[in-house]
C-alpha cells in the first residue's frame, strides 16, 4: 500500500492495521532535513512489535549526513526494547553502540574499527557495562587505572566480543 508520495507498506494486515510481517518505508522532510526510514519486521495493531530492523538516515538540505541509525532486535508498541542500536553522525565521537537484553547492557562511544583493541588500549570515548550488580562506567576525563580497566575487559571479553563484532558489522551498513 502506498499513501502520499513517500510512504509504502508491503506486508500483512489485520482489520485495516499493519499486523504480522511487513516492510514500511517513508521519506519525510522538515525545516532542515530529509529523513529516510525503513522498518523490516513484525507489526501488531499498526505498531512495530516483535523482531525487526529499523534504519533511519537523516540528511540536511545541504546534503550533509546528520545521522544514520540501525536498531536491530525486538520492538514492542513501536519502541526498540532489546538488541542492537548503532548510530553514526556528525558529532564527537562519531559512533554510538548499544546492546541490551534482559541480562546485559553494553554501551560504547568511539570509533567503528577494532573496537575491542581500542578498549584494551584506552582508545575510546565512553564504555558502560551492566550485568546484574556488576557495573562499569568509564569515559574521557574520568580518573581510572588503565591496567585495571584492561583487566576488566579481559574478564568480559568472551561475553562482549560477539556484540562488538555485531557493532562493527552494523556500522559498515551505515
């Protein structure tokens, strides 16, 4: 179905609402930007609900990339609730990476290449890890022991490495 000049949906409908699997695309504009949005996943009552991937690209009218974003995982009532959130934009640092599920929350701000090596060597802007009562939050300007932080990263490396690999893979799509 197409409405307006810039919105399409191909997928399942129930009682006139997007429900089940479908792909929604929209291009919108406001006073300073054009936003290109695509959601490929599951719907319930016209809202993103279930597994899916949301891609958003924002470009200024001067053709400058403002932000590209991918949210991949589980959505409920139109909101991303778990999985991966990767953003790249015209800000410092240029990349934001987040992973969350019912047990783990991981956020890293910095570059998009060799993230694990950057953490080990202290080349990152911000790192936040929370699993149960274990919480580590380190950022630029914080006083912390690089040796202790490197030891912490080594202890959680097997756990976070698959997520870091996925961050790097998603960043390439941006």
